[in-house]
């Protein structure tokens, strides 16, 4: 299992939940406040969102091209690339 560390990324952006915004390049999402992240995986050509429950201080286990407003309850999210 690979451990994520801060030296693996060059950029960080605040994630704003949106049903229309697309992240290019896709980002790894760090979650500061536990909850559900409803996100579209970078490799999904159909654009189907997947709901993942993430603990505080955790990461969504795939790169995301969108973090949907609908059904996302996690807070303090940061996109890393």
C-alpha cells in the first residue's frame, strides 16, 4: 500500500463542491472534515459519480475530475496535483 505524503504533490487548491466544475488536471482530494465525497473518477469516460465515505484527515482513493455538490457532506477539502 502506498502512503501519501506532502512531497508527492506540487499544487494544492481549495475544493469547492460543484456539479459543473471540472478539475484539469484531475486531483487527489484530501478531506479535513469527515463525510461523504461524491466525485467523478478521472478515468471514467461516462462521468458517473461515486460516493465515498472519508474520515477526517483521509483521502479519496482515486483521482477526481469533479467533486459534486449533490450528496457531498465532507468539508475542508483540498485538491492535490
